[in-house]
């Protein structure tokens, strides 16, 4: 078996807790394999989860944040009993309860900012073959490798994408791939900025040292390939996320020339979409229709009203108002919306409205508050980053931006229920929380 860990900068780093060294190794191996082949990658990830609980159970229990998730878990179970279809609601708990245990374990396993840099590189390794498979897919090729005797599959690639013409690669839907690639894009930006800072810190005159850095060239190539792949997913939310994250990093690093270029390109495209007729006509002759027609939704002029975001959000809010305390149960939106519109749609393209209509307002506020506490504490830590960790400050900022970008993406879509995306989101949150814990204990 090839030593994938050798591809990661800092792979020889030793864990502060020697008992967790092997656990950390298995976690990294699993996370490399997981995005490409989830059924295989999940095994070492679960092994690391169990071993971390075994070695650090007392420490995990001491963290009060984990008490909050422990109290929320039975509340979600009780709410599932009041669901429209209790059996389906109970199955929906799989999207939440295991990840509470995952968060508790990995926020203890991750104890050093250096681990954040390693995890960021780990995200890059499977992304390249996934994007290449997506490009092959758009040429009309597809493959399905089932798991024998089960409805599941080891690998599935739809010919010409899903929906047709939109790159989805090894993910079931283009929007899922777009959410994943948005994470990859942000981490590539963060690693590029981090490597740029490290190269500058090494010393040497002139800008020639940047041009001689193979790491910067590799990351620059990844950004180009990832940008092209994001475009081919035709996800407006991912396009906006990539542009916004580029602007934020440009401001953070003081790269104002990049800020100017991105702003100018974005202004031209948005003007071609929404400017008054006398202005947008010539711009539409310059800007490819693929962009402005997708932004304005003119690419799909015959879309039924039931498939519009506004219709879905309104229905989900009506469900919330009807059962504000208990909700209608996890996975209830699909059958209820189908009964109302005769169109099947599994979720309302908004994570908060999905939660409030499924499990009620109290549970939604509780979960949002627990996640919000980590984000708030991480932001405070970033603003007052310890001096001994200064070289990892940009990487920590990247995690903040990646998780925030994922949440914003799920305000206009719901990709958080996809296994790989759900795992990555909880991993990013746990990583930040682990560093917050470490900073508190050492401060």
C-alpha cells in the first residue's frame, strides 16, 4: 500500500499525547481515502474515533460543550417519536447523533495548529483525482461499482454528470461536489497564503524566491483546476463562495491587485445579469451566456414554481409555524412537500428552515448555539492568537473561513446531509474547537 502520509508536509510530526500517535495516523489515512471511496475511508476514521474515546474518555467528558451535545441527543430522539413518519425520522438521526460523538473525539484528538496544516493538505490529495474524474465524466463516461449484496456502491459516476451537463464526479449531485470544491478552494487559498508567508520568512532578496517555490506552483495549479471545476458544477452558491473567499483573502493578505481583478470580473458578470437593458445588452455579448443566464435563472425558464427557493422556504416556514416545538420529524419535508405540490424534493434548500420544520425551533436554536459557541470562541482566539502559534494564524483563519463558507452555502442549499460533507464540516469545527481547548489549557 502506498504511503499516502509521505505526501503531507509535516507528516513526521509527533502527537503531544504518545498514546494518540497511531490514532492520528489512522485518522489521516482515512481522511485521504474517504472523499474518493467513503465505504473504505470510513473504517480508519471510525477506528480513530473509538480509540480516542478509549484513551481520552475522561477528558472528553470534562468538556462542557460535549454535555450540550449529550443533552441535545435525547431531545432529538424524543422529537423523532412525534414525527410524521417516526421510522424515517429515526433513520434521519444518523445524520446527527454519530457526529456528536465524532466531534467530541476529534476535538480532543486535534491539539496543535500543526495538525490543522496537515489536515488542510490532506484535503488537497483526493481533490485532484476527484476533479479529473469529473472532467472525464463530462465527456460522457460513467461507472458504478456496487457493494456486493447491498444497495450501496463503492464508486458511482453518472455519465455526463447529475443533473445532466453539470459535473458531479464521485458525488451524487453537482451541488454536493460544488460544496466540497468550495472547501477545497478555500483551503488551497489558505495554504497558498501560508506558503507565501513561510517563503517570505525564510529570507532572501527580491521576488524570485516565490517563482522558485514548487509548492506555490502546485497550489496555484490546484486553484486553477478547482476554479474550472467549480464553474462546471454550475452552482451559483459555490461561485459566490469562491469569489467572496478570494476577496476576503486578498484583503487579509493585502493583495489589493487581486481584489481589484476579482471585483472587476464580478462586476462585469453581475452587470451582464442585472444591469438595465441599455447597459447589459453589450455586456451579454462579451460575457458567456453560461454565467449570466445561470445567475438570473434564465437558463431554466420553464422551471415549475415548486422548484423555486422561495416556494420551498415559504412551505418550510409554514411547517415550522404549525409545529414550532416538535417539528414534523427528520426527513419529513419530502413527503409533505410532495403531497402539497406533487413534486418530490427532499429538503427546502435552507439548512435552518429544514431543521426548524423537522425538529422544531428549540432544537434548532440549541444546535445553532453549540456550533455558534465554537465559531465565537474561534474568532476570539484568531483575534488574540498566541505568539507561539503565530506561524499557523493564517491556517486557523482558513478553517474559520471554510466552515463559515459551508454554512453560508447551506443557507441556499442543503448539502450538509451528504456523508462526506457532513464529516468534513464536523471535522473543521472539531479542529477549531480542539485548538481553542489547547489555547485555554496552556494560557
